[in-house]
C-alpha cells in the first residue's frame, strides 16, 4: 500500500511539537550548537581519565596526516616498539610508512588488473564489476595485507624513505591512479572481448604496470633497495649498519614471525557463526600473497586474548568504527559520550549485528591498544595509540570505554600462542568465502 504524506499529518506533527514545552529551547540549542555538542554527557569526561593498570610505553604518536593509511601506521607502530625495547632507539623513531605505501599502491594496482581480467566476461552492470570499478585502489587495508607486503619487500626506517607530498596528502595520487586503472580496465576488457591471445594480454598489462610504477616513483619516490641504518640509542651510543636491505632490516631489527599473528573478528551476524573462519572475495593486494583470513569469536573471548597479550608486554593492533560516539579532540571513545536519542526523544538503538547488516557501521580505522584498566580482573577502559599526531587526545593517545569496544571494535590481531587448542583448530579451518562487499572486508 502506498501512502503519501498529507496535510493533516503535517498539522498533527506541528501540533505535537507546539505542545512540547521543551521544543523551543531545544530548537535554539541544537540549531546554534549542533547535535553532538547539545547531546554531550560530560560524565563521560571524568569516567574516561587516561589512567590504566596496564600501560605500555610506545613512544611518540605518529601522524598519518591527510591519508588513509591508519592500518599501515598502526601495524608499523606495533613493530617499532620492538626496536625501542631491543635496540633502545628514540621515542620519535618511526618505520617508513611511505616505503610500505609505495609497494601497496603498486601491488594493489596489479591486484585490480588481475580482477579486471577475472571478471572481463561479466557485464559492466553486474554487482561485482560495479563494485570493482567503484574504487580500483585506495589507501586503506587490513593486517594480512600489510603482512603480505612485508613478506615480499621487507620494511625500512623512515629515514631511508621519508614522506612526500603525495604520501601525506593522498587525494591527488588516488584520483589519477584510479583514473589510470579504469583506463586500463577498458583496454583489458576489450582485449578479452576480442579474444586476444594470453601473450598479448600479458604484455599489455606489463606496459600498464610500467606506467604505474613511473607514476608512483614521481609521487612517492624511488623505493630503496639498500641503505645505511644510522642512529644513537637512548644511552647515546652510536650505531651504523651499512648497505642493509629492507628484508635484512626486518629480520634483524624487527625479528617478528608474521605467521604467528592472526586476525580475529567479532561479527555477531547470523551469516557468520562463531568459531568459523572467513575470507573475502577479491580482497587483498599482493597476487599469490598472504590471504586475508578472519576467525570469528565472541567479544569476551577476544578481550581475554587482548589482555593476555598486553600483560605479556605486547600491544594489540585493532580495527573499529572510530566515528561512532567519539570525540577526537578529547580523545574519548565512549557509548555514553552523547545522548542523541534523549535529545530527539526517539529510539536510535541498533544491535551490533543490526548495524552491520543494515549498513550503519563497519571497520573504518585501525589503531593500537597499548593499555587497559582492570578492576577486579575486568576491563573498564583501554588505552589507544592513534595515528593523528599529538594535537588530539592526550598527546595523541585516546581512551576507549569497554562498552564502546563491545559495540564498535570488529578486529584484533593476536599472537597464536595465546589461543586455546579449540581456537587454534578453528583458526586452521578452510575459510568460507564472503562477497566482496561484506562489511568484514572493509578497509581501515
């Protein structure tokens, strides 16, 4: 049945508003201050004080600036702590996000072109092709994608490949790189439609990659293949390691077995039973590289594992929907921060599963958990290292309430040694393949 809005309804709605003695006051407040400021609950400020029973030292907060590389910053921030603890590098030491960014852009371009070829016989208006062409590549990523890059290319200190204009302000590069990739997609689909040989398609794709490599060198700089690592430690002792390669640097200075770390998610939706593994079609960056794979667990299990890792002195990479009920200036993420439902006098509630199923939430940002406040063994709030510089929060660190974590955190990366035997068996399962647009395929 179709029912349009009629004048009688409008009169009724206006009368209901006129009869509300608080409506005029609220209209003035909201129209001048906005929704969030008017609905702020300042009790959250006092509850979210940045004091924690477990608090790991992780150095100066980095700044991703005007780019979407949070997943990369968060992962490299977890790794730099190992250098700080083992080699006593300074608190302002950083691993090169630009080096990793270069190879990510290049590998994502190749990954896109391969997917273009795989879908070349599907119509342009198919959902899969439309999804693919909507964003050929972007800044975001997931933990397994970072591992795939490091396993192939290693990492370097920021001094060996510093930031450029286009790494810190990525909009222009993304615009023209995606234009190039869509241009190339037209050509590849035409070659397939014309039944050109595999050799012709392969040579054409190689020419495309050559052009893309040149674009990336112009914008991000030449990726370093060997360099001198020079630093003074916190005791003022001088060190230099000459002619070291990125792979050698990772092995010697980070010395992390990436296979030990697995992605654990919390997706309480009917289509994803707990204790099962999942991957996402067409999600990745390195062709034939590490597969994106998630083990779905309930939130209590995830939090126990995160606390175990923190108690052992190691930070936790995690993905969340950072824009929900958060204040970036104060550095607070708390479900009690705002009360818009009370302000508007309406029900705005959705369960975590409903938010995922109906498009209200998904993972948008990756950060690092560096501490937790335990009361009677239970977490009440968590310390978070962000990558937005020191001008937000407490010198760049945020406070996340345990309730916020329950509702808006979707992914943890945990060392397998903390998993139970049952969880390890579940993680070893062959994953169910999800559609490309599944919310668990969102890029942080």
